[in-house]
C-alpha cells in the first residue's frame, strides 16, 4: 500500500507540487493533501491522517480502476456491473514453507461511491446506503433491459426516416443536453442528432464516414451494429445511476 508519507517524499525539490507517475496521471499537492490526478479528476486523495478519498469524476473505466489500485491498499473492482471496494485482506500461510501472502477478501466488500473516504482503521464515511444501492440496481436492470429491447427493435426504415427528417430533431439534443434521453428511451424516439451524439461519444475518428456507412446499410435493409452499439453505450452512460460500469 502506498502511504501519504511515501507520496510526500516523492514530491520534493523541483517536483514539490507535481510529478508525473503514469500516462495522463500526476501526483499533485492540494494544500496538505496529495492527490492522484487522472486527466482532470483527483481519483485518489491522500490525507495527512492516512485516510484516502476516492472519486471517479463519472469515469467508470478500466484506467480509473487501474490508477486507483496502483496506489491503494484496497482493491476496486466490479461485480455484476457495480463497482465495489474490498476493504480487508486475508493472510495466507503456506503449508510447506514460512511464506506469507495476502489475498483480497471478496466476502467483505462495500459498494463504491464517489467521495467515499476510507480511514486508516478501515471504517468508511461518505458511502452509499444499502437500500439505495438495491434501488439503483433495480432501476439499472430495468434501464439496461429497455435499451437492449429498443436496439433489437430498430429497423432499417427507422434509420432512413431519422436520417431523412433531421429537421425535426429534438431541440434539447441539438443543444447538447442529455436531460431528454430518458424520454427518448421510453418513446423509442430515434433521430439523427441522437445517433450523431452517440457516434461522437464512441470516439470514431471520422463520424461523417460512419454516418454514411450506417445510412448505406439501412438502404440495403440492414441496421448497422455501429449504430446500435454506439447508441446503447451512450444511453447507458447517461441513464444508469450509481457507481456502475456503463460500457
């Protein structure tokens, strides 16, 4: 486990306030605290009392987990799509030698919550209530099922109509808002701007070319999986709640 003292020792001299430790990842002094900054988010903040605070900034990605786990004495993982933290380890002994090692105790995990602080004695503040977790899981299952059902129901004619009548697209979507996505999911309202936003979110290098491929597939009676995969991912990202994987 990395400690506050170890990080403090690394931030000295010319690197007193900042030091790069991995790709897009830096140690940063935040007053008396020391943070692990990934892109624009302090994913782990070490405090002088040896407690640590965790925050994804909404980015529930493998990279975020990797950066957290590289410095924590706890293990952040996912189970059934929900992020969890194993806060204890079991000491294991070999029957044939004096070797001792540690394993994560997956029977003693807590749901991850942005802003949760794990104290030096293993207690947690800023966690999430178990009843709230259960309610979130039920809501997310329903949302995932609705998204999956909609993606299966999209027809080539739906795609052609959406692309050929973009002048009547949702005004909120054209303004970059996501507040309307729940309504679009309920109504199964497919429109060009929604597809375009999803493609941009999927980080295609040339969204215009992908649009042409999707439209061409629809003309030949096919629904492109580039459309359904991107749209499903976009909807999950903005409609699932709690600390869950949205891919």
